[in-house]
């Protein structure tokens, strides 16, 4: 009489273990990929929100450089000491409500006073603005900021230039801002990201996300 075998053979047990390990590895890999995808989306969303806030706030302030009391006399200007990565603008405070236009402009200056604002990126990668009243930090994780200046030649003729190529700063009618924001988290990409500002390409020094945001700001009531 042949006895029936009870339980699993060694081969069956090994096969079951291998299948189980494969299933666990697959689930683990799926979890890792899901976490990485979530981190990418979260960082990109944060970068976009920060950049949108910063560019909108800068636009509100820079618009005052073209502010005019009567529509003909310009009481503000883009400073001649502006560079490709630093911007100075000044305006005469015509109304106290203008202080609400930008977080860069605070305090209680008197109506009619001249306010000068300096926009720059600190060595700690923090985009900041400083006025003759106070200094404020706008957003962090800013790799660089660059400005190009719209120069009016005639009624329908103009060009955008770097600071060194601006011959007459009274002809500035617009400012184009390029803001490079990086992710808070590192090791998000397999290769170092390349990004471009106009015709110049840059390569990231780490494996963060990098994205270029831009905005063109036209000075209002500008009679240059």
C-alpha cells in the first residue's frame, strides 16, 4: 500500500518562496515609484506657486516705476544702477494705497516721498527686496534671477537688452523677468537638468528640479 504524501516538497516550497519574494519586490517597486512621482508633483507644484507669487508681487511694485499723477509726468523710473541680475526702481508715492501693491513696500512714508526698491537674489538663494524703508524676503530656492530691459527707440520700434547695452535708461518702457526656481528636495532626477535663459543654457549642479519662469512687465503711464 502506497502512502499519500502530506505537505509540500522542498521544490514546491522553494517555488512558492520565490513567487512570494517576486510579488513583494514588485509591490515594493511600485510603492517606491509612486512615492517618487508624488514627490516630483509636490515639488513642481510648490515651485510654480512660489514663482507665480514672486512674479506677481514684483510686477505690482515695478508698475509703480511708471506711475503718473496726471498721465503725462512720470514720477518713477528704472534705476541706472540696475544690472542683469539686480533691479532698482524708484517712484514718488502719490497715494498711501500704493503701499498695498507689494510686500516690498511697507512702513508709513509720507505722500510725495521718493521710494527706491532693490530686487536681488541673496547668496542663500533667497529672492529678496529692499527699499529705503525696510527689507523683505519673498521666496526661497531661487537659483537665479535675470532682467532684460525693453528700450523704446521710436513710436513702434523697441528692443530688449542686457543692462550693459542700455544707452539711455529714460527710454525703458518694460522689464522682462526670468526667474529660475529649484525644488526643495534633491535626488529627484536621474540626470542633472539643463535649463535655458534666452540663448544661454545652464546645467544644474545637483539632481533637483529646475524650472524657468518669466514675465514681461510694461510700465504704465510712461511718457518716455
